[in-house]
C-alpha cells in the first residue's frame, strides 16, 4: 500500500514495528523513520494498517504529535473501537477517518482494493483522491463506525463461506464423488462464490503456505463480529461456530498460514 502511494506521486515516510519489512520501501524511495513520532513530524496524513485498536493506541502513544494531522485507519477493528479512536484523536486536535479495505496482497499491489470509508462527508471529500490510490472507487458508507461495520460483515462471510465450502468438499471426497463434478454443478448454480475456486487447490493439496490472509487474523475478525452482533441483539451462533473452528485451526499451529487451513480441522489429514 505504501508502494501504491509512492507510484502515485506521494512522498512517503514509513514506520513498521518490524524493521526488516521496510527494506523494499527504502529501495523504492520511501523515507524510513525510526519511530511513529518521526513520521508524524513530517507527514500531513498518517495512514495506519495495524492489527487492532490496541496496536493503534500502542503505536500512537502520547509522544506522537498528532495536532493538526489526519489519521486514516485502514485495518479491521470493531465499530465501537473506531468511534472511540475518533474521539480520542479529536481530543488531541487530529482528524480521523476509517477506511478498511476488502481484498488482499494482489489487489493492494495493483490498486484494486475495495475501499470503504467512514467519515464526515467533508473529510472524505478531502482525502478521496488519496484513498483512490488503493482502490478505484472509494465508497463513503457514512459516519465513523459504519465502514468498520461493513468490513466486519464482509469478513464474517469470508470465514463462514470458506467453512461451509470445506464441509461440502469434505463430504464429496469422503463419499468418493468426483470433485470436478461437484465443482461443475456448483459453478453453474446460484450457490457459487469465486472464493471457492481460490481455495479449492489449497484444500485439495493441503498447501496453506504463503498466505494472503492468515488464519490468526480471521480469528480476530470473527471474534469482533461475534461481539458486535451480540451487542446489537443478533444471534451470533453461526459466526460463533466458525470462530471456534478457526480457533482450533490456530491452536493446531496454522495461525500464520492461509485461513483455508481450517480445512484440516473440518477434515483432519490421515495420520502418517
């Protein structure tokens, strides 16, 4: 995402808690900073892509000068946390908007992420062209919290659809039915989702390496959805079941692998 800003003509100061991740950015012309405070001293807008609200608060501690800055929060966090951050940063004299994205590494590299923004209309208008570096048509959903909600709704589908597909595929395999026949019928039906084709090969080969979205992050997002749904009086049983499935996936050592590794919990591999 930082490379997208560079190739779009923006000047970039970059900080990462894992320093070695910045090497390619330095080669591309980014100014590498040793601390978030150093970034804030230079940049007009701070673009955040961090794990959760706790990470955001940890990185942007009291030593980081935020007065007069704009913060664009692009990770997946709870709507309530996003609204709380908006107030916390406003108290420091900073503007805040949320802009979570749907898509993964290939879409980030090509600037084809789906960008959802939650912000006052005038703040969205000010930064829409910058958000367009990441995706061609940023969508203004509503006030802060609305885009975070929409993103959780999307990520719940990631977990639930993948879990459902893993179960159907497992039944087909166990009964000795042709996977090709299964996919032919599925692709020609209203039940098909493109993500099924993306995860089919991984599940068949049980190859979950080189993830675009690791299981540990899906676990975090499923938990956020369950909490948000329960707080609104929505029965979260389906999402809770998927959360438990992904929790077992992570406990089995797949946390840093692709989330399709939940297939190994649905259909445990034969013992050697």
